[in-house]
């Protein structure tokens, strides 16, 4: 079999400590095809950095920077040759401490600069671990030399053609004589400022590198053995999925399955790159292959849950027999960079769901300014604390008699907006947050493990 070109990504739990890093290094070492290794920050570090990047006191910031220092120095001290990497790690930690010690207001740009230390630290240490475990020469590569984005700090949009050019020019030559370790999550804006792709964005970075370098396979190594029929933290008897299609995996991730960042599948689909999801803790256990076309095409393959949904209902008699209302509404939302997920309309009202989670940097999803603008032409109602549940599979739009059993099994649940028919790969609806996990359990028992009979 000819050599394959693989991009392998290891997530935060896979980078938790020196032992976890050594396990990942063995996974890499055992496969010469794994040419580019993309790593996340060590477990919990991005959360700490996100706390540091708020408007707390300098003392509090310094305490967090110190916690991050201790954690990374401890990992280094468990290496065979800590001295080979300590200077660089200390330099990064000092740079972070210097930022933390400055009395300054946080800006979105500064937050991304702060976030970047997580991946810069973990990739520096992991390069050393991989050198020690494999005995090979390994290159460290600054992802900001290839992942070019716009300046939308906090969830920057990648510039695909520029990423293609820079990866070929700056990264590919390094692969001639060694593997490359780089960072997920971070990129570089137009003027060179550090940007990030949104929380969980390392999967997306790895997919972007895979696309840019024409990889055959993208591997996502994480803390679960596979993609499961639902989040195993919610349903312990969820089942691992052996094979799933690009479209289904894309829907699952967009609708909340955290195992993949929602945009991960986009580059993979563009370049038809197979994706493997496996466990860095139990690499021997079978994982999930995400491929263009699957042999089995069940109607319901998996169930996902996305929390923190906001339901915006707008009401206006102007909608009745008029045109232009929806265009005006969406223009306001687009001007404020609000992304809309589900939409349902009646003659005089429109209900839209918005994801409050992507505004995790502390901003209120609908600012007073947007509300004021909307209220000039419609009545506005907002409901929070909702969750979006999606059944993901095949031919869901064309399967007769599906909604009866689905909603019949949720008799006592207040189901809000339902979207059925827009995609053949999902049926989704909103429920109250406090009922959401139970709804997932009931649907999983009924349609996946089939414990509950019709
Ligand atoms: P990493 O740090 O490796 O990126 P994440 O925490 O981002 O890992 O993603 C892995 C987690 O995704 C799992 O621990 C699991 O709780 C969650 N998850 C949600 N839905 C699913 C699913 N359908 N299959 C597997 N894991 C899922
Ligand atoms: N370290 C980043 C985060 O925690 C990116 C990632 O892990 O994918 O969000
Ligand atoms: Mg992740």
C-alpha cells in the first residue's frame, strides 16, 4: 500500500500531563504516515486563560498565570530531558505573566493573544516528548504562519486560499526531513495579530491543515473511543459508531456533539478527506470512520444536544401579505454578526434560535442596540435556557410516520420549535434546558437501544 499522508490532532485531555503526552507520542511513533501533529492546550488551560482574560484584578490574573506556570513546569519535570525545553517554556510563561501583570482593559484582540499561550506551551512541550519517545528529529511550527484568518477575534473566519498558499510555502518544506508539531485553535489575522477559531477549534485547525496539504486522512484523537450514538456522559449505554457519513457527522457536530468542532467537516468534505475519531487512552479500541458514503444508512443514527439556545420570536402585522420583512429582520441580525440556526414562520411571526454559547466571551447575545433596532419594526420576545435536540441519520425528511413516534414518546415535554424536512439528515426541536438530558435518554432508549417498545 502506498504511503498515506495523515494529519493527527490530539485534544486537551490527550495533553493532560506527561504520561498522556507520552501515550500520544507512541501513537504517532507507531505510524510513519502521521506527518503533521496538531495539538490543543493541556486540559483545563484554555479555561484558565479565559478566566485570566477577563477584567479581574491584576493580583487575580497573576494567581492564574502562576497556576498555569506550575502546571506546565510540572509536566516538563516529568520529561527525560527537561532542560532541552525549559528555557522556551519559561520564556512563554514569563511573557504570559508580563501580560497578566499589566493594568489594562481586556479587548477581544488581547484575549486571543492570551488564549494562544495554551497551545504554544503544549506544542512546545509535546515536540520534546515526541523527540524523546521516537528518537526522531521533530519540527515545531507556528500555526500562525499558515492559518490566516479575518480579524473577527474569538471566532475568526479562516482564509482558505491563503491557508493553502502559506501551508505549502511555510510548512510543507519542513516535512521533507521530519514530522511537524503545530498548534490547533490559533491563527493570524490580516495585520498579524493572533486570532482564535472559537472554543474547541483545534479540530477545525487540523481539518484546515489536512485540506491545505492534501492529506488522505484526518485523525482526531480524543478521550472517547469513537463517536457515540449520543454523548456517553448523558447516556452511559450509548454505542460507538463504526462508520458515519460526512453529512451525518457534520450535522451531529453542528447540533452539539462536542467531539468535533462544528466546522471540522467542512474542509474534509471539500477535499473528500476521510476522518478517523479514536481514543488516545485506548488507541487499540475501534474508533469511528467518517466517510463520504456509508454501507448502512439508518434513519436515526445518533442524537445530539446543544445547550444554551435563545429563542427570539418577532411578531409584526406588517408581515401579512407584504414582502421584505424577513429580509429586513435578517439584515439586522447579519449587521450584528448574529448567526441563526432554526427558523420557523407563521403569517405574522417568526421564531429563530440563536446560539448563546458562541458568545461565551461574556457578551450578551442580543445587545440592547440590536433589540432597539428590531423594536422599530416588530414586537420582540426572548426566551433563554433552551436546548436544541437533533435526531441525525438518513432520509429523515422522507420517512413516513416518523414524527408520531418521536413526539409521542415525549408526551409530557413542552416541545417548542420543530424543524423537520429542511434536511434529510436531521429532525430537530427545542426543549427547556432542565428537561433536555431526560429527553435525550428517552429518545435513545426508544430509537437506538430500542429498550422502550412502541
Ligand atoms: P478534546 O479535548 O479531545 O477535543 P472534547 O471534550 O472537545 O475533547 O470532545 C470529547 C467529548 O465530546 C467527549 O468526552 C464526550 O463527552 C463529548 N461528546 C458529545 N457528544 C458525543 C458523541 N456523540 N460521541 C462521543 N463524544 C461525544
Ligand atoms: N484549547 C482550545 C479550547 O479549549 C481549543 C481546543 O481544545 O480545541 O477551546
Ligand atoms: Mg474538542
